[in-house]
């Protein structure tokens, strides 16, 4: 039981490049989330998927797209990376509304 | 102490002492609270949660206290160890249902002095 697995762990991009961050969970959770974490700003929600087949914007969705590929997998895509997207990205999942989020160990992205 | 939305940078304690990390919340409708621990280079790790129909909940070396009268949440760590050094933050649901209902504070950094 690996929990929430994110790949890659580290990535460096040049401005304008694109990439997809992968996330998979093996806990049979319904909801999945993408957050970014910047110093002094805490966790900010980018997009989430309440259940398979649905996605919704969070607090900071601009510059990102997501795909809920199946119940296990939820990917985050940067179509044209910008330096402002330098951050640590966390994927999370949970079973039900009032239950704890379970996080992956993050992808550290630098955009130069 | 920490407020959801405000930042209290650090708390230093001696190894073996008890630690108390505080969190103030503003929404009296919040009925579910969670404490997370985040070590350097890792994702947030669930520690303990509590629902508003409880005042206290205990785990292994940790206790969460909820005071709804003053809208205050605390995490107590007994016999603090070097491995407890991390950032701790609380989350609340602000009384909302649905998938996107958790709101996070910015955290308190706990440093354990050997």
C-alpha cells in the first residue's frame, strides 16, 4: 500500500516548456487534489476532482489543466511554464467529505 | 498561536518536554479539524483529527483539544523528541460539505532542542 505516489520528484523547465505531473493513489479514494506550496503562503488548491469524471477549479487554477484519468490517477499539466510556477506541487486524495487528506511527497518544480 | 490564515513562525522546546501548538479559527460553523505534520522535503502527514462533538481526542503521544467557546484548537505532543521537529498546521472545514472543504493554516515550525 503505497498511498499517494507522485512523479517526478524534481523537475527543471525553461520558460514556455510544457510538462505533466503524475499522481496515483491506491487507497480507492473518491476525491483527488492538486496543491502548490510556496514559502509563507501555505497550501493553495489548484484543481480538484470530487469523483471520477469530474474536475473543478480551486483557488489558483490559471496556467494549469488537469485530467482525472480514472479513479486512481489525476494528472496536472503546465502547458507553457512560467517562473511564477516555480513551487512544490502536492497531490492528495481523500475518501469522503469530512475525512483527512492524504498527501504525496511532492514534485519540486523550478522554471527558469 | 497559529491562526488559519495567520503565520506563527517557530516554537522551540527542549527534548523531553511537552509541546503545545495552537490554532485559532474564526468560523463557528467549522465542525471538523485536522492536524498535519510536515517534515522537510516531504508531504504533509496526517496526525490526528477531531469533530466538533468532541472536546478532546488522544493518539499516540498526541492530544488534540478543541474549545468551541473561544474557537481554539491545540495539539499537545508529550515527551517531545528530535523526530518531532517539523512544521505543524491545522485545517478546518468551515462548516462546508463537499469535496473542496478543507482550509489550511500556514503552519508553526517546531524545533526540538536536544
